[in-house]
C-alpha cells in the first residue's frame, strides 16, 4: 500500500534516463510504500543557462511547482537540478512540506571528508550552484574550504545528442586533472552520477544520497486520521526574489 508520496521536480526532458531509470525505480523497489510523481519543466534549465544562473522567474516557477506538489498531497519534494538550488532554499521557507535539492546531502557528506574540493561539471551554470551548496554545508560545520572547478561543455553537447558513452568518457578524463590536488571530487549534476572513477580520492555523486534523504524526510511525516500534525500550514506569498543567482543537470 502506498502511504507516502514524493514529488520530483526535473528541469531536463531526459529525466527518465538520467534520474528515474538508474536511481528512482530501484529505490522504489526497495520502498514499496512510496508513490513518486514527476513534474518536468525544461524551460527552467534553458532560461538559467541563457542568463548564467537561475532567474527570479525561474525561482517563482519552482515555488508554483512546490505548491502544485502540496495540492496533490505530496509529503516531500526533491528537485533534481543543481542550478535551481537557490530557488529550492527560498521556496522551502514557505512550504508546508519538506523541500530540498538533490545535491544537498552530498554537500553535507563532502565537508566531513575534506577541505579541498574539485567540482566537475558539464553544464556551465552547475559549478557555482554546487560550490554554493558546499559553502553552506561548510559554514554549518564551522570549517573553511577551497574549491577547484573543471567544466567540460563539449561533453554536454554529446549528452544532448544522446551520446552517453562519449559524454562519460570525456568527463572521466577530466576527473584525473584535479584528483591530485584535492581531498574530494564532487559531481553535483545528476547526469554525472553514473560515472565510475578510481583515482585515490573519494568521488561523491548525487542520486542515491538524495533519495536516502527523501526516505528520511518521508519517515518524519506524521499522518493519521485526525489530520496531518507533521505539516506546517502553507503560507506561500509573492516573494521578493533576488537577481539572477548562479549555479543543472
């Protein structure tokens, strides 16, 4: 029996291949009490790339999708895109259910393992968002960190053409360069989460860690016939969103 509902917000049309097939479906097999619903708007990523980061309009649409998730009875919302992390953080202040970005658990784990991080990306707006997540996690842990960024936009073009093997090969090569200079390699994009690499330093990816966090949050939901005491009252209102915020998959 399905007793929990998780809403996923995606910003790419190929989310079935990059998110659901490799991660969500196996996770659902182990979590038969959970129903997953998918909300996809690829204009979120397109607009963010065009403006070098998530715009106020992008953040506003994230808010609307979370409101839709609330209306359909979702118990938690996970966004699978790194770039819109700022929108996720703003939105959860006003949501009645837990809202988080898929890379947040990874960032918290990363700062437990080191202080020097190599961020690997193919989407130009992704590294800044991943760096921001690391900074937030580091601040919470009371530590100072250093980051090194490597972006291979050529690999992204192969991904957009569906040439997954070529994409993964190029990313794999990029991982060798910073490995000798950092404590941890961080792959914040879900499109990089299936790449395996042995280089002597920990390689952290999103996917499994994000869904583990979803399970934790779903377990906190307290539903009973008398109501939903685990939920806060929804209090969405028009927000004064910031200017373009940098930071998908």
